[in-house]
C-alpha cells in the first residue's frame, strides 16, 4: 500500500477549505440560533452566537401556519418551477440552433444577442413594455422578463459545439430531423450542463424580489422574497408595520410577545431552505458541468 505524504501545500489547502465551509455555515447556524432561542432568552444572545439559548420552535409553527407566508411560498414555487422549465427549454433550443454554423444569419443573431448582454435595457423601458403587452400584475411579468440568459446561452452553445458530430451524422443518415436529434440525442447528452444551468436559473428565480415588487401590485401574488424584503427592511427601520401585517388574523396567543428578530431570522432561514435542499441533489452533476464550454481534446 502506497503511503501518502502529507505536505505543507496539502495542509494549506485543507485549512482553506475548512475556513471556507466555516464562513458559509456560520451565518446559517446563527439564524437557527436566533430562531430557536425562546423569546425570554433572546437577551442572552450575542450577535454572532451559533448555539441557541434554549429551544423553542414556536416561530416556525407560527410562520408555517400563516396563510400569507404559505401563499407567498407557493407563489415562489410556481414562479420558480414554471420559469425554470421555460428557461431550460428555450435556452437549450436556441443554443442548439445557434451552435450550427450553417444556420442562416447566425453571425448577425449572435451579434444582436451579445449586444443585449453588453447594453442591457433599464427598468423604465422594460416596465413600459410589460405594461403595454398587458402582463402587469401577472405572474408572467416575473417569469418572462428574462426568458433566456445570454451568458448561459453562450455557455450552452459552446457545450453543443463540442458534442461529437458522429452522433448527428448517424441520426441524419437514419432519417431523423432536427427536432428528433434535439430530443433524443442532444438533451440526454446535455443533462449535466442543463442541471448546472438549471441551478443558476433556479437561484435567480427564487431570489427574485425587485421585479416582483415593481410588477406585482396584488400582494397575494407576492413571492416569498418580497414578503421577506418588506419584513426585514421595513422592520430594520424601526417600524413594526410589516410584523403586524404578517401576523394579522393569527390566533396565536402570544404572537405579539415574540421578538421580531426571531421572526426575521426564521423567515430568512425558511426562504433559504429550498435552495439548500436542492444543491446536494445537483452536486453530482456539478463536476461534469462546471467545465461547461471548456476546451476538450
């Protein structure tokens, strides 16, 4: 059995990785400490504590049974899942077409696409377009406003261009058209790339609050991030309006006695949980897809 020599470089690498993990996990543990500490013990917490001073899940029960929080959570899931499916489909379809050098007008199309990457329109003309086509106060205003991310599109184009031409030639000899090639050959070979791009799209949709805050006037259509923004930022300004609004109609006995910092920490943790649960599922594809668009020999 070959003996492994542990060098100074290895020590530096392991310490750096440990420090990186520690920096990432610490804020999450701090949120949990604030969320789980009973209100009567909140004064014992320091700002960076990661261990709760006691144990009480009353805030989790409060928020997870609150109709407004549940509605916002379902809105976020709907916007994210619908947007993700459309994002992946149109990004992959456009990338497949643009990866073909014989596509008529390919260079012109690529130039126009890259132009939008460099000179992205401001929020004012974007708002006017959304209003004119009748998407204002609709879920589709948040889902469709950025259907295809140009950067991810370019990465997928590079990925498709690196797929072996022999697959496409064999399919064409068998009489397959482009849609059949795309569905039966390109998509199965592109699962690692699509999973990585899908993770980026998912995080983008889930964390979206700015456009939802502008385009959605109906508060019942707000995603969780807008509710979080109203609650956290308005609360930071010393107003308890958002706190009173989020607990409106509750039958919770001591709801107004719960420390607002505990509720803020809990709703932040709830909003992070889906992404934290999703990441380990996609992690096995990340190694394959992280070199997306890289040079292969």
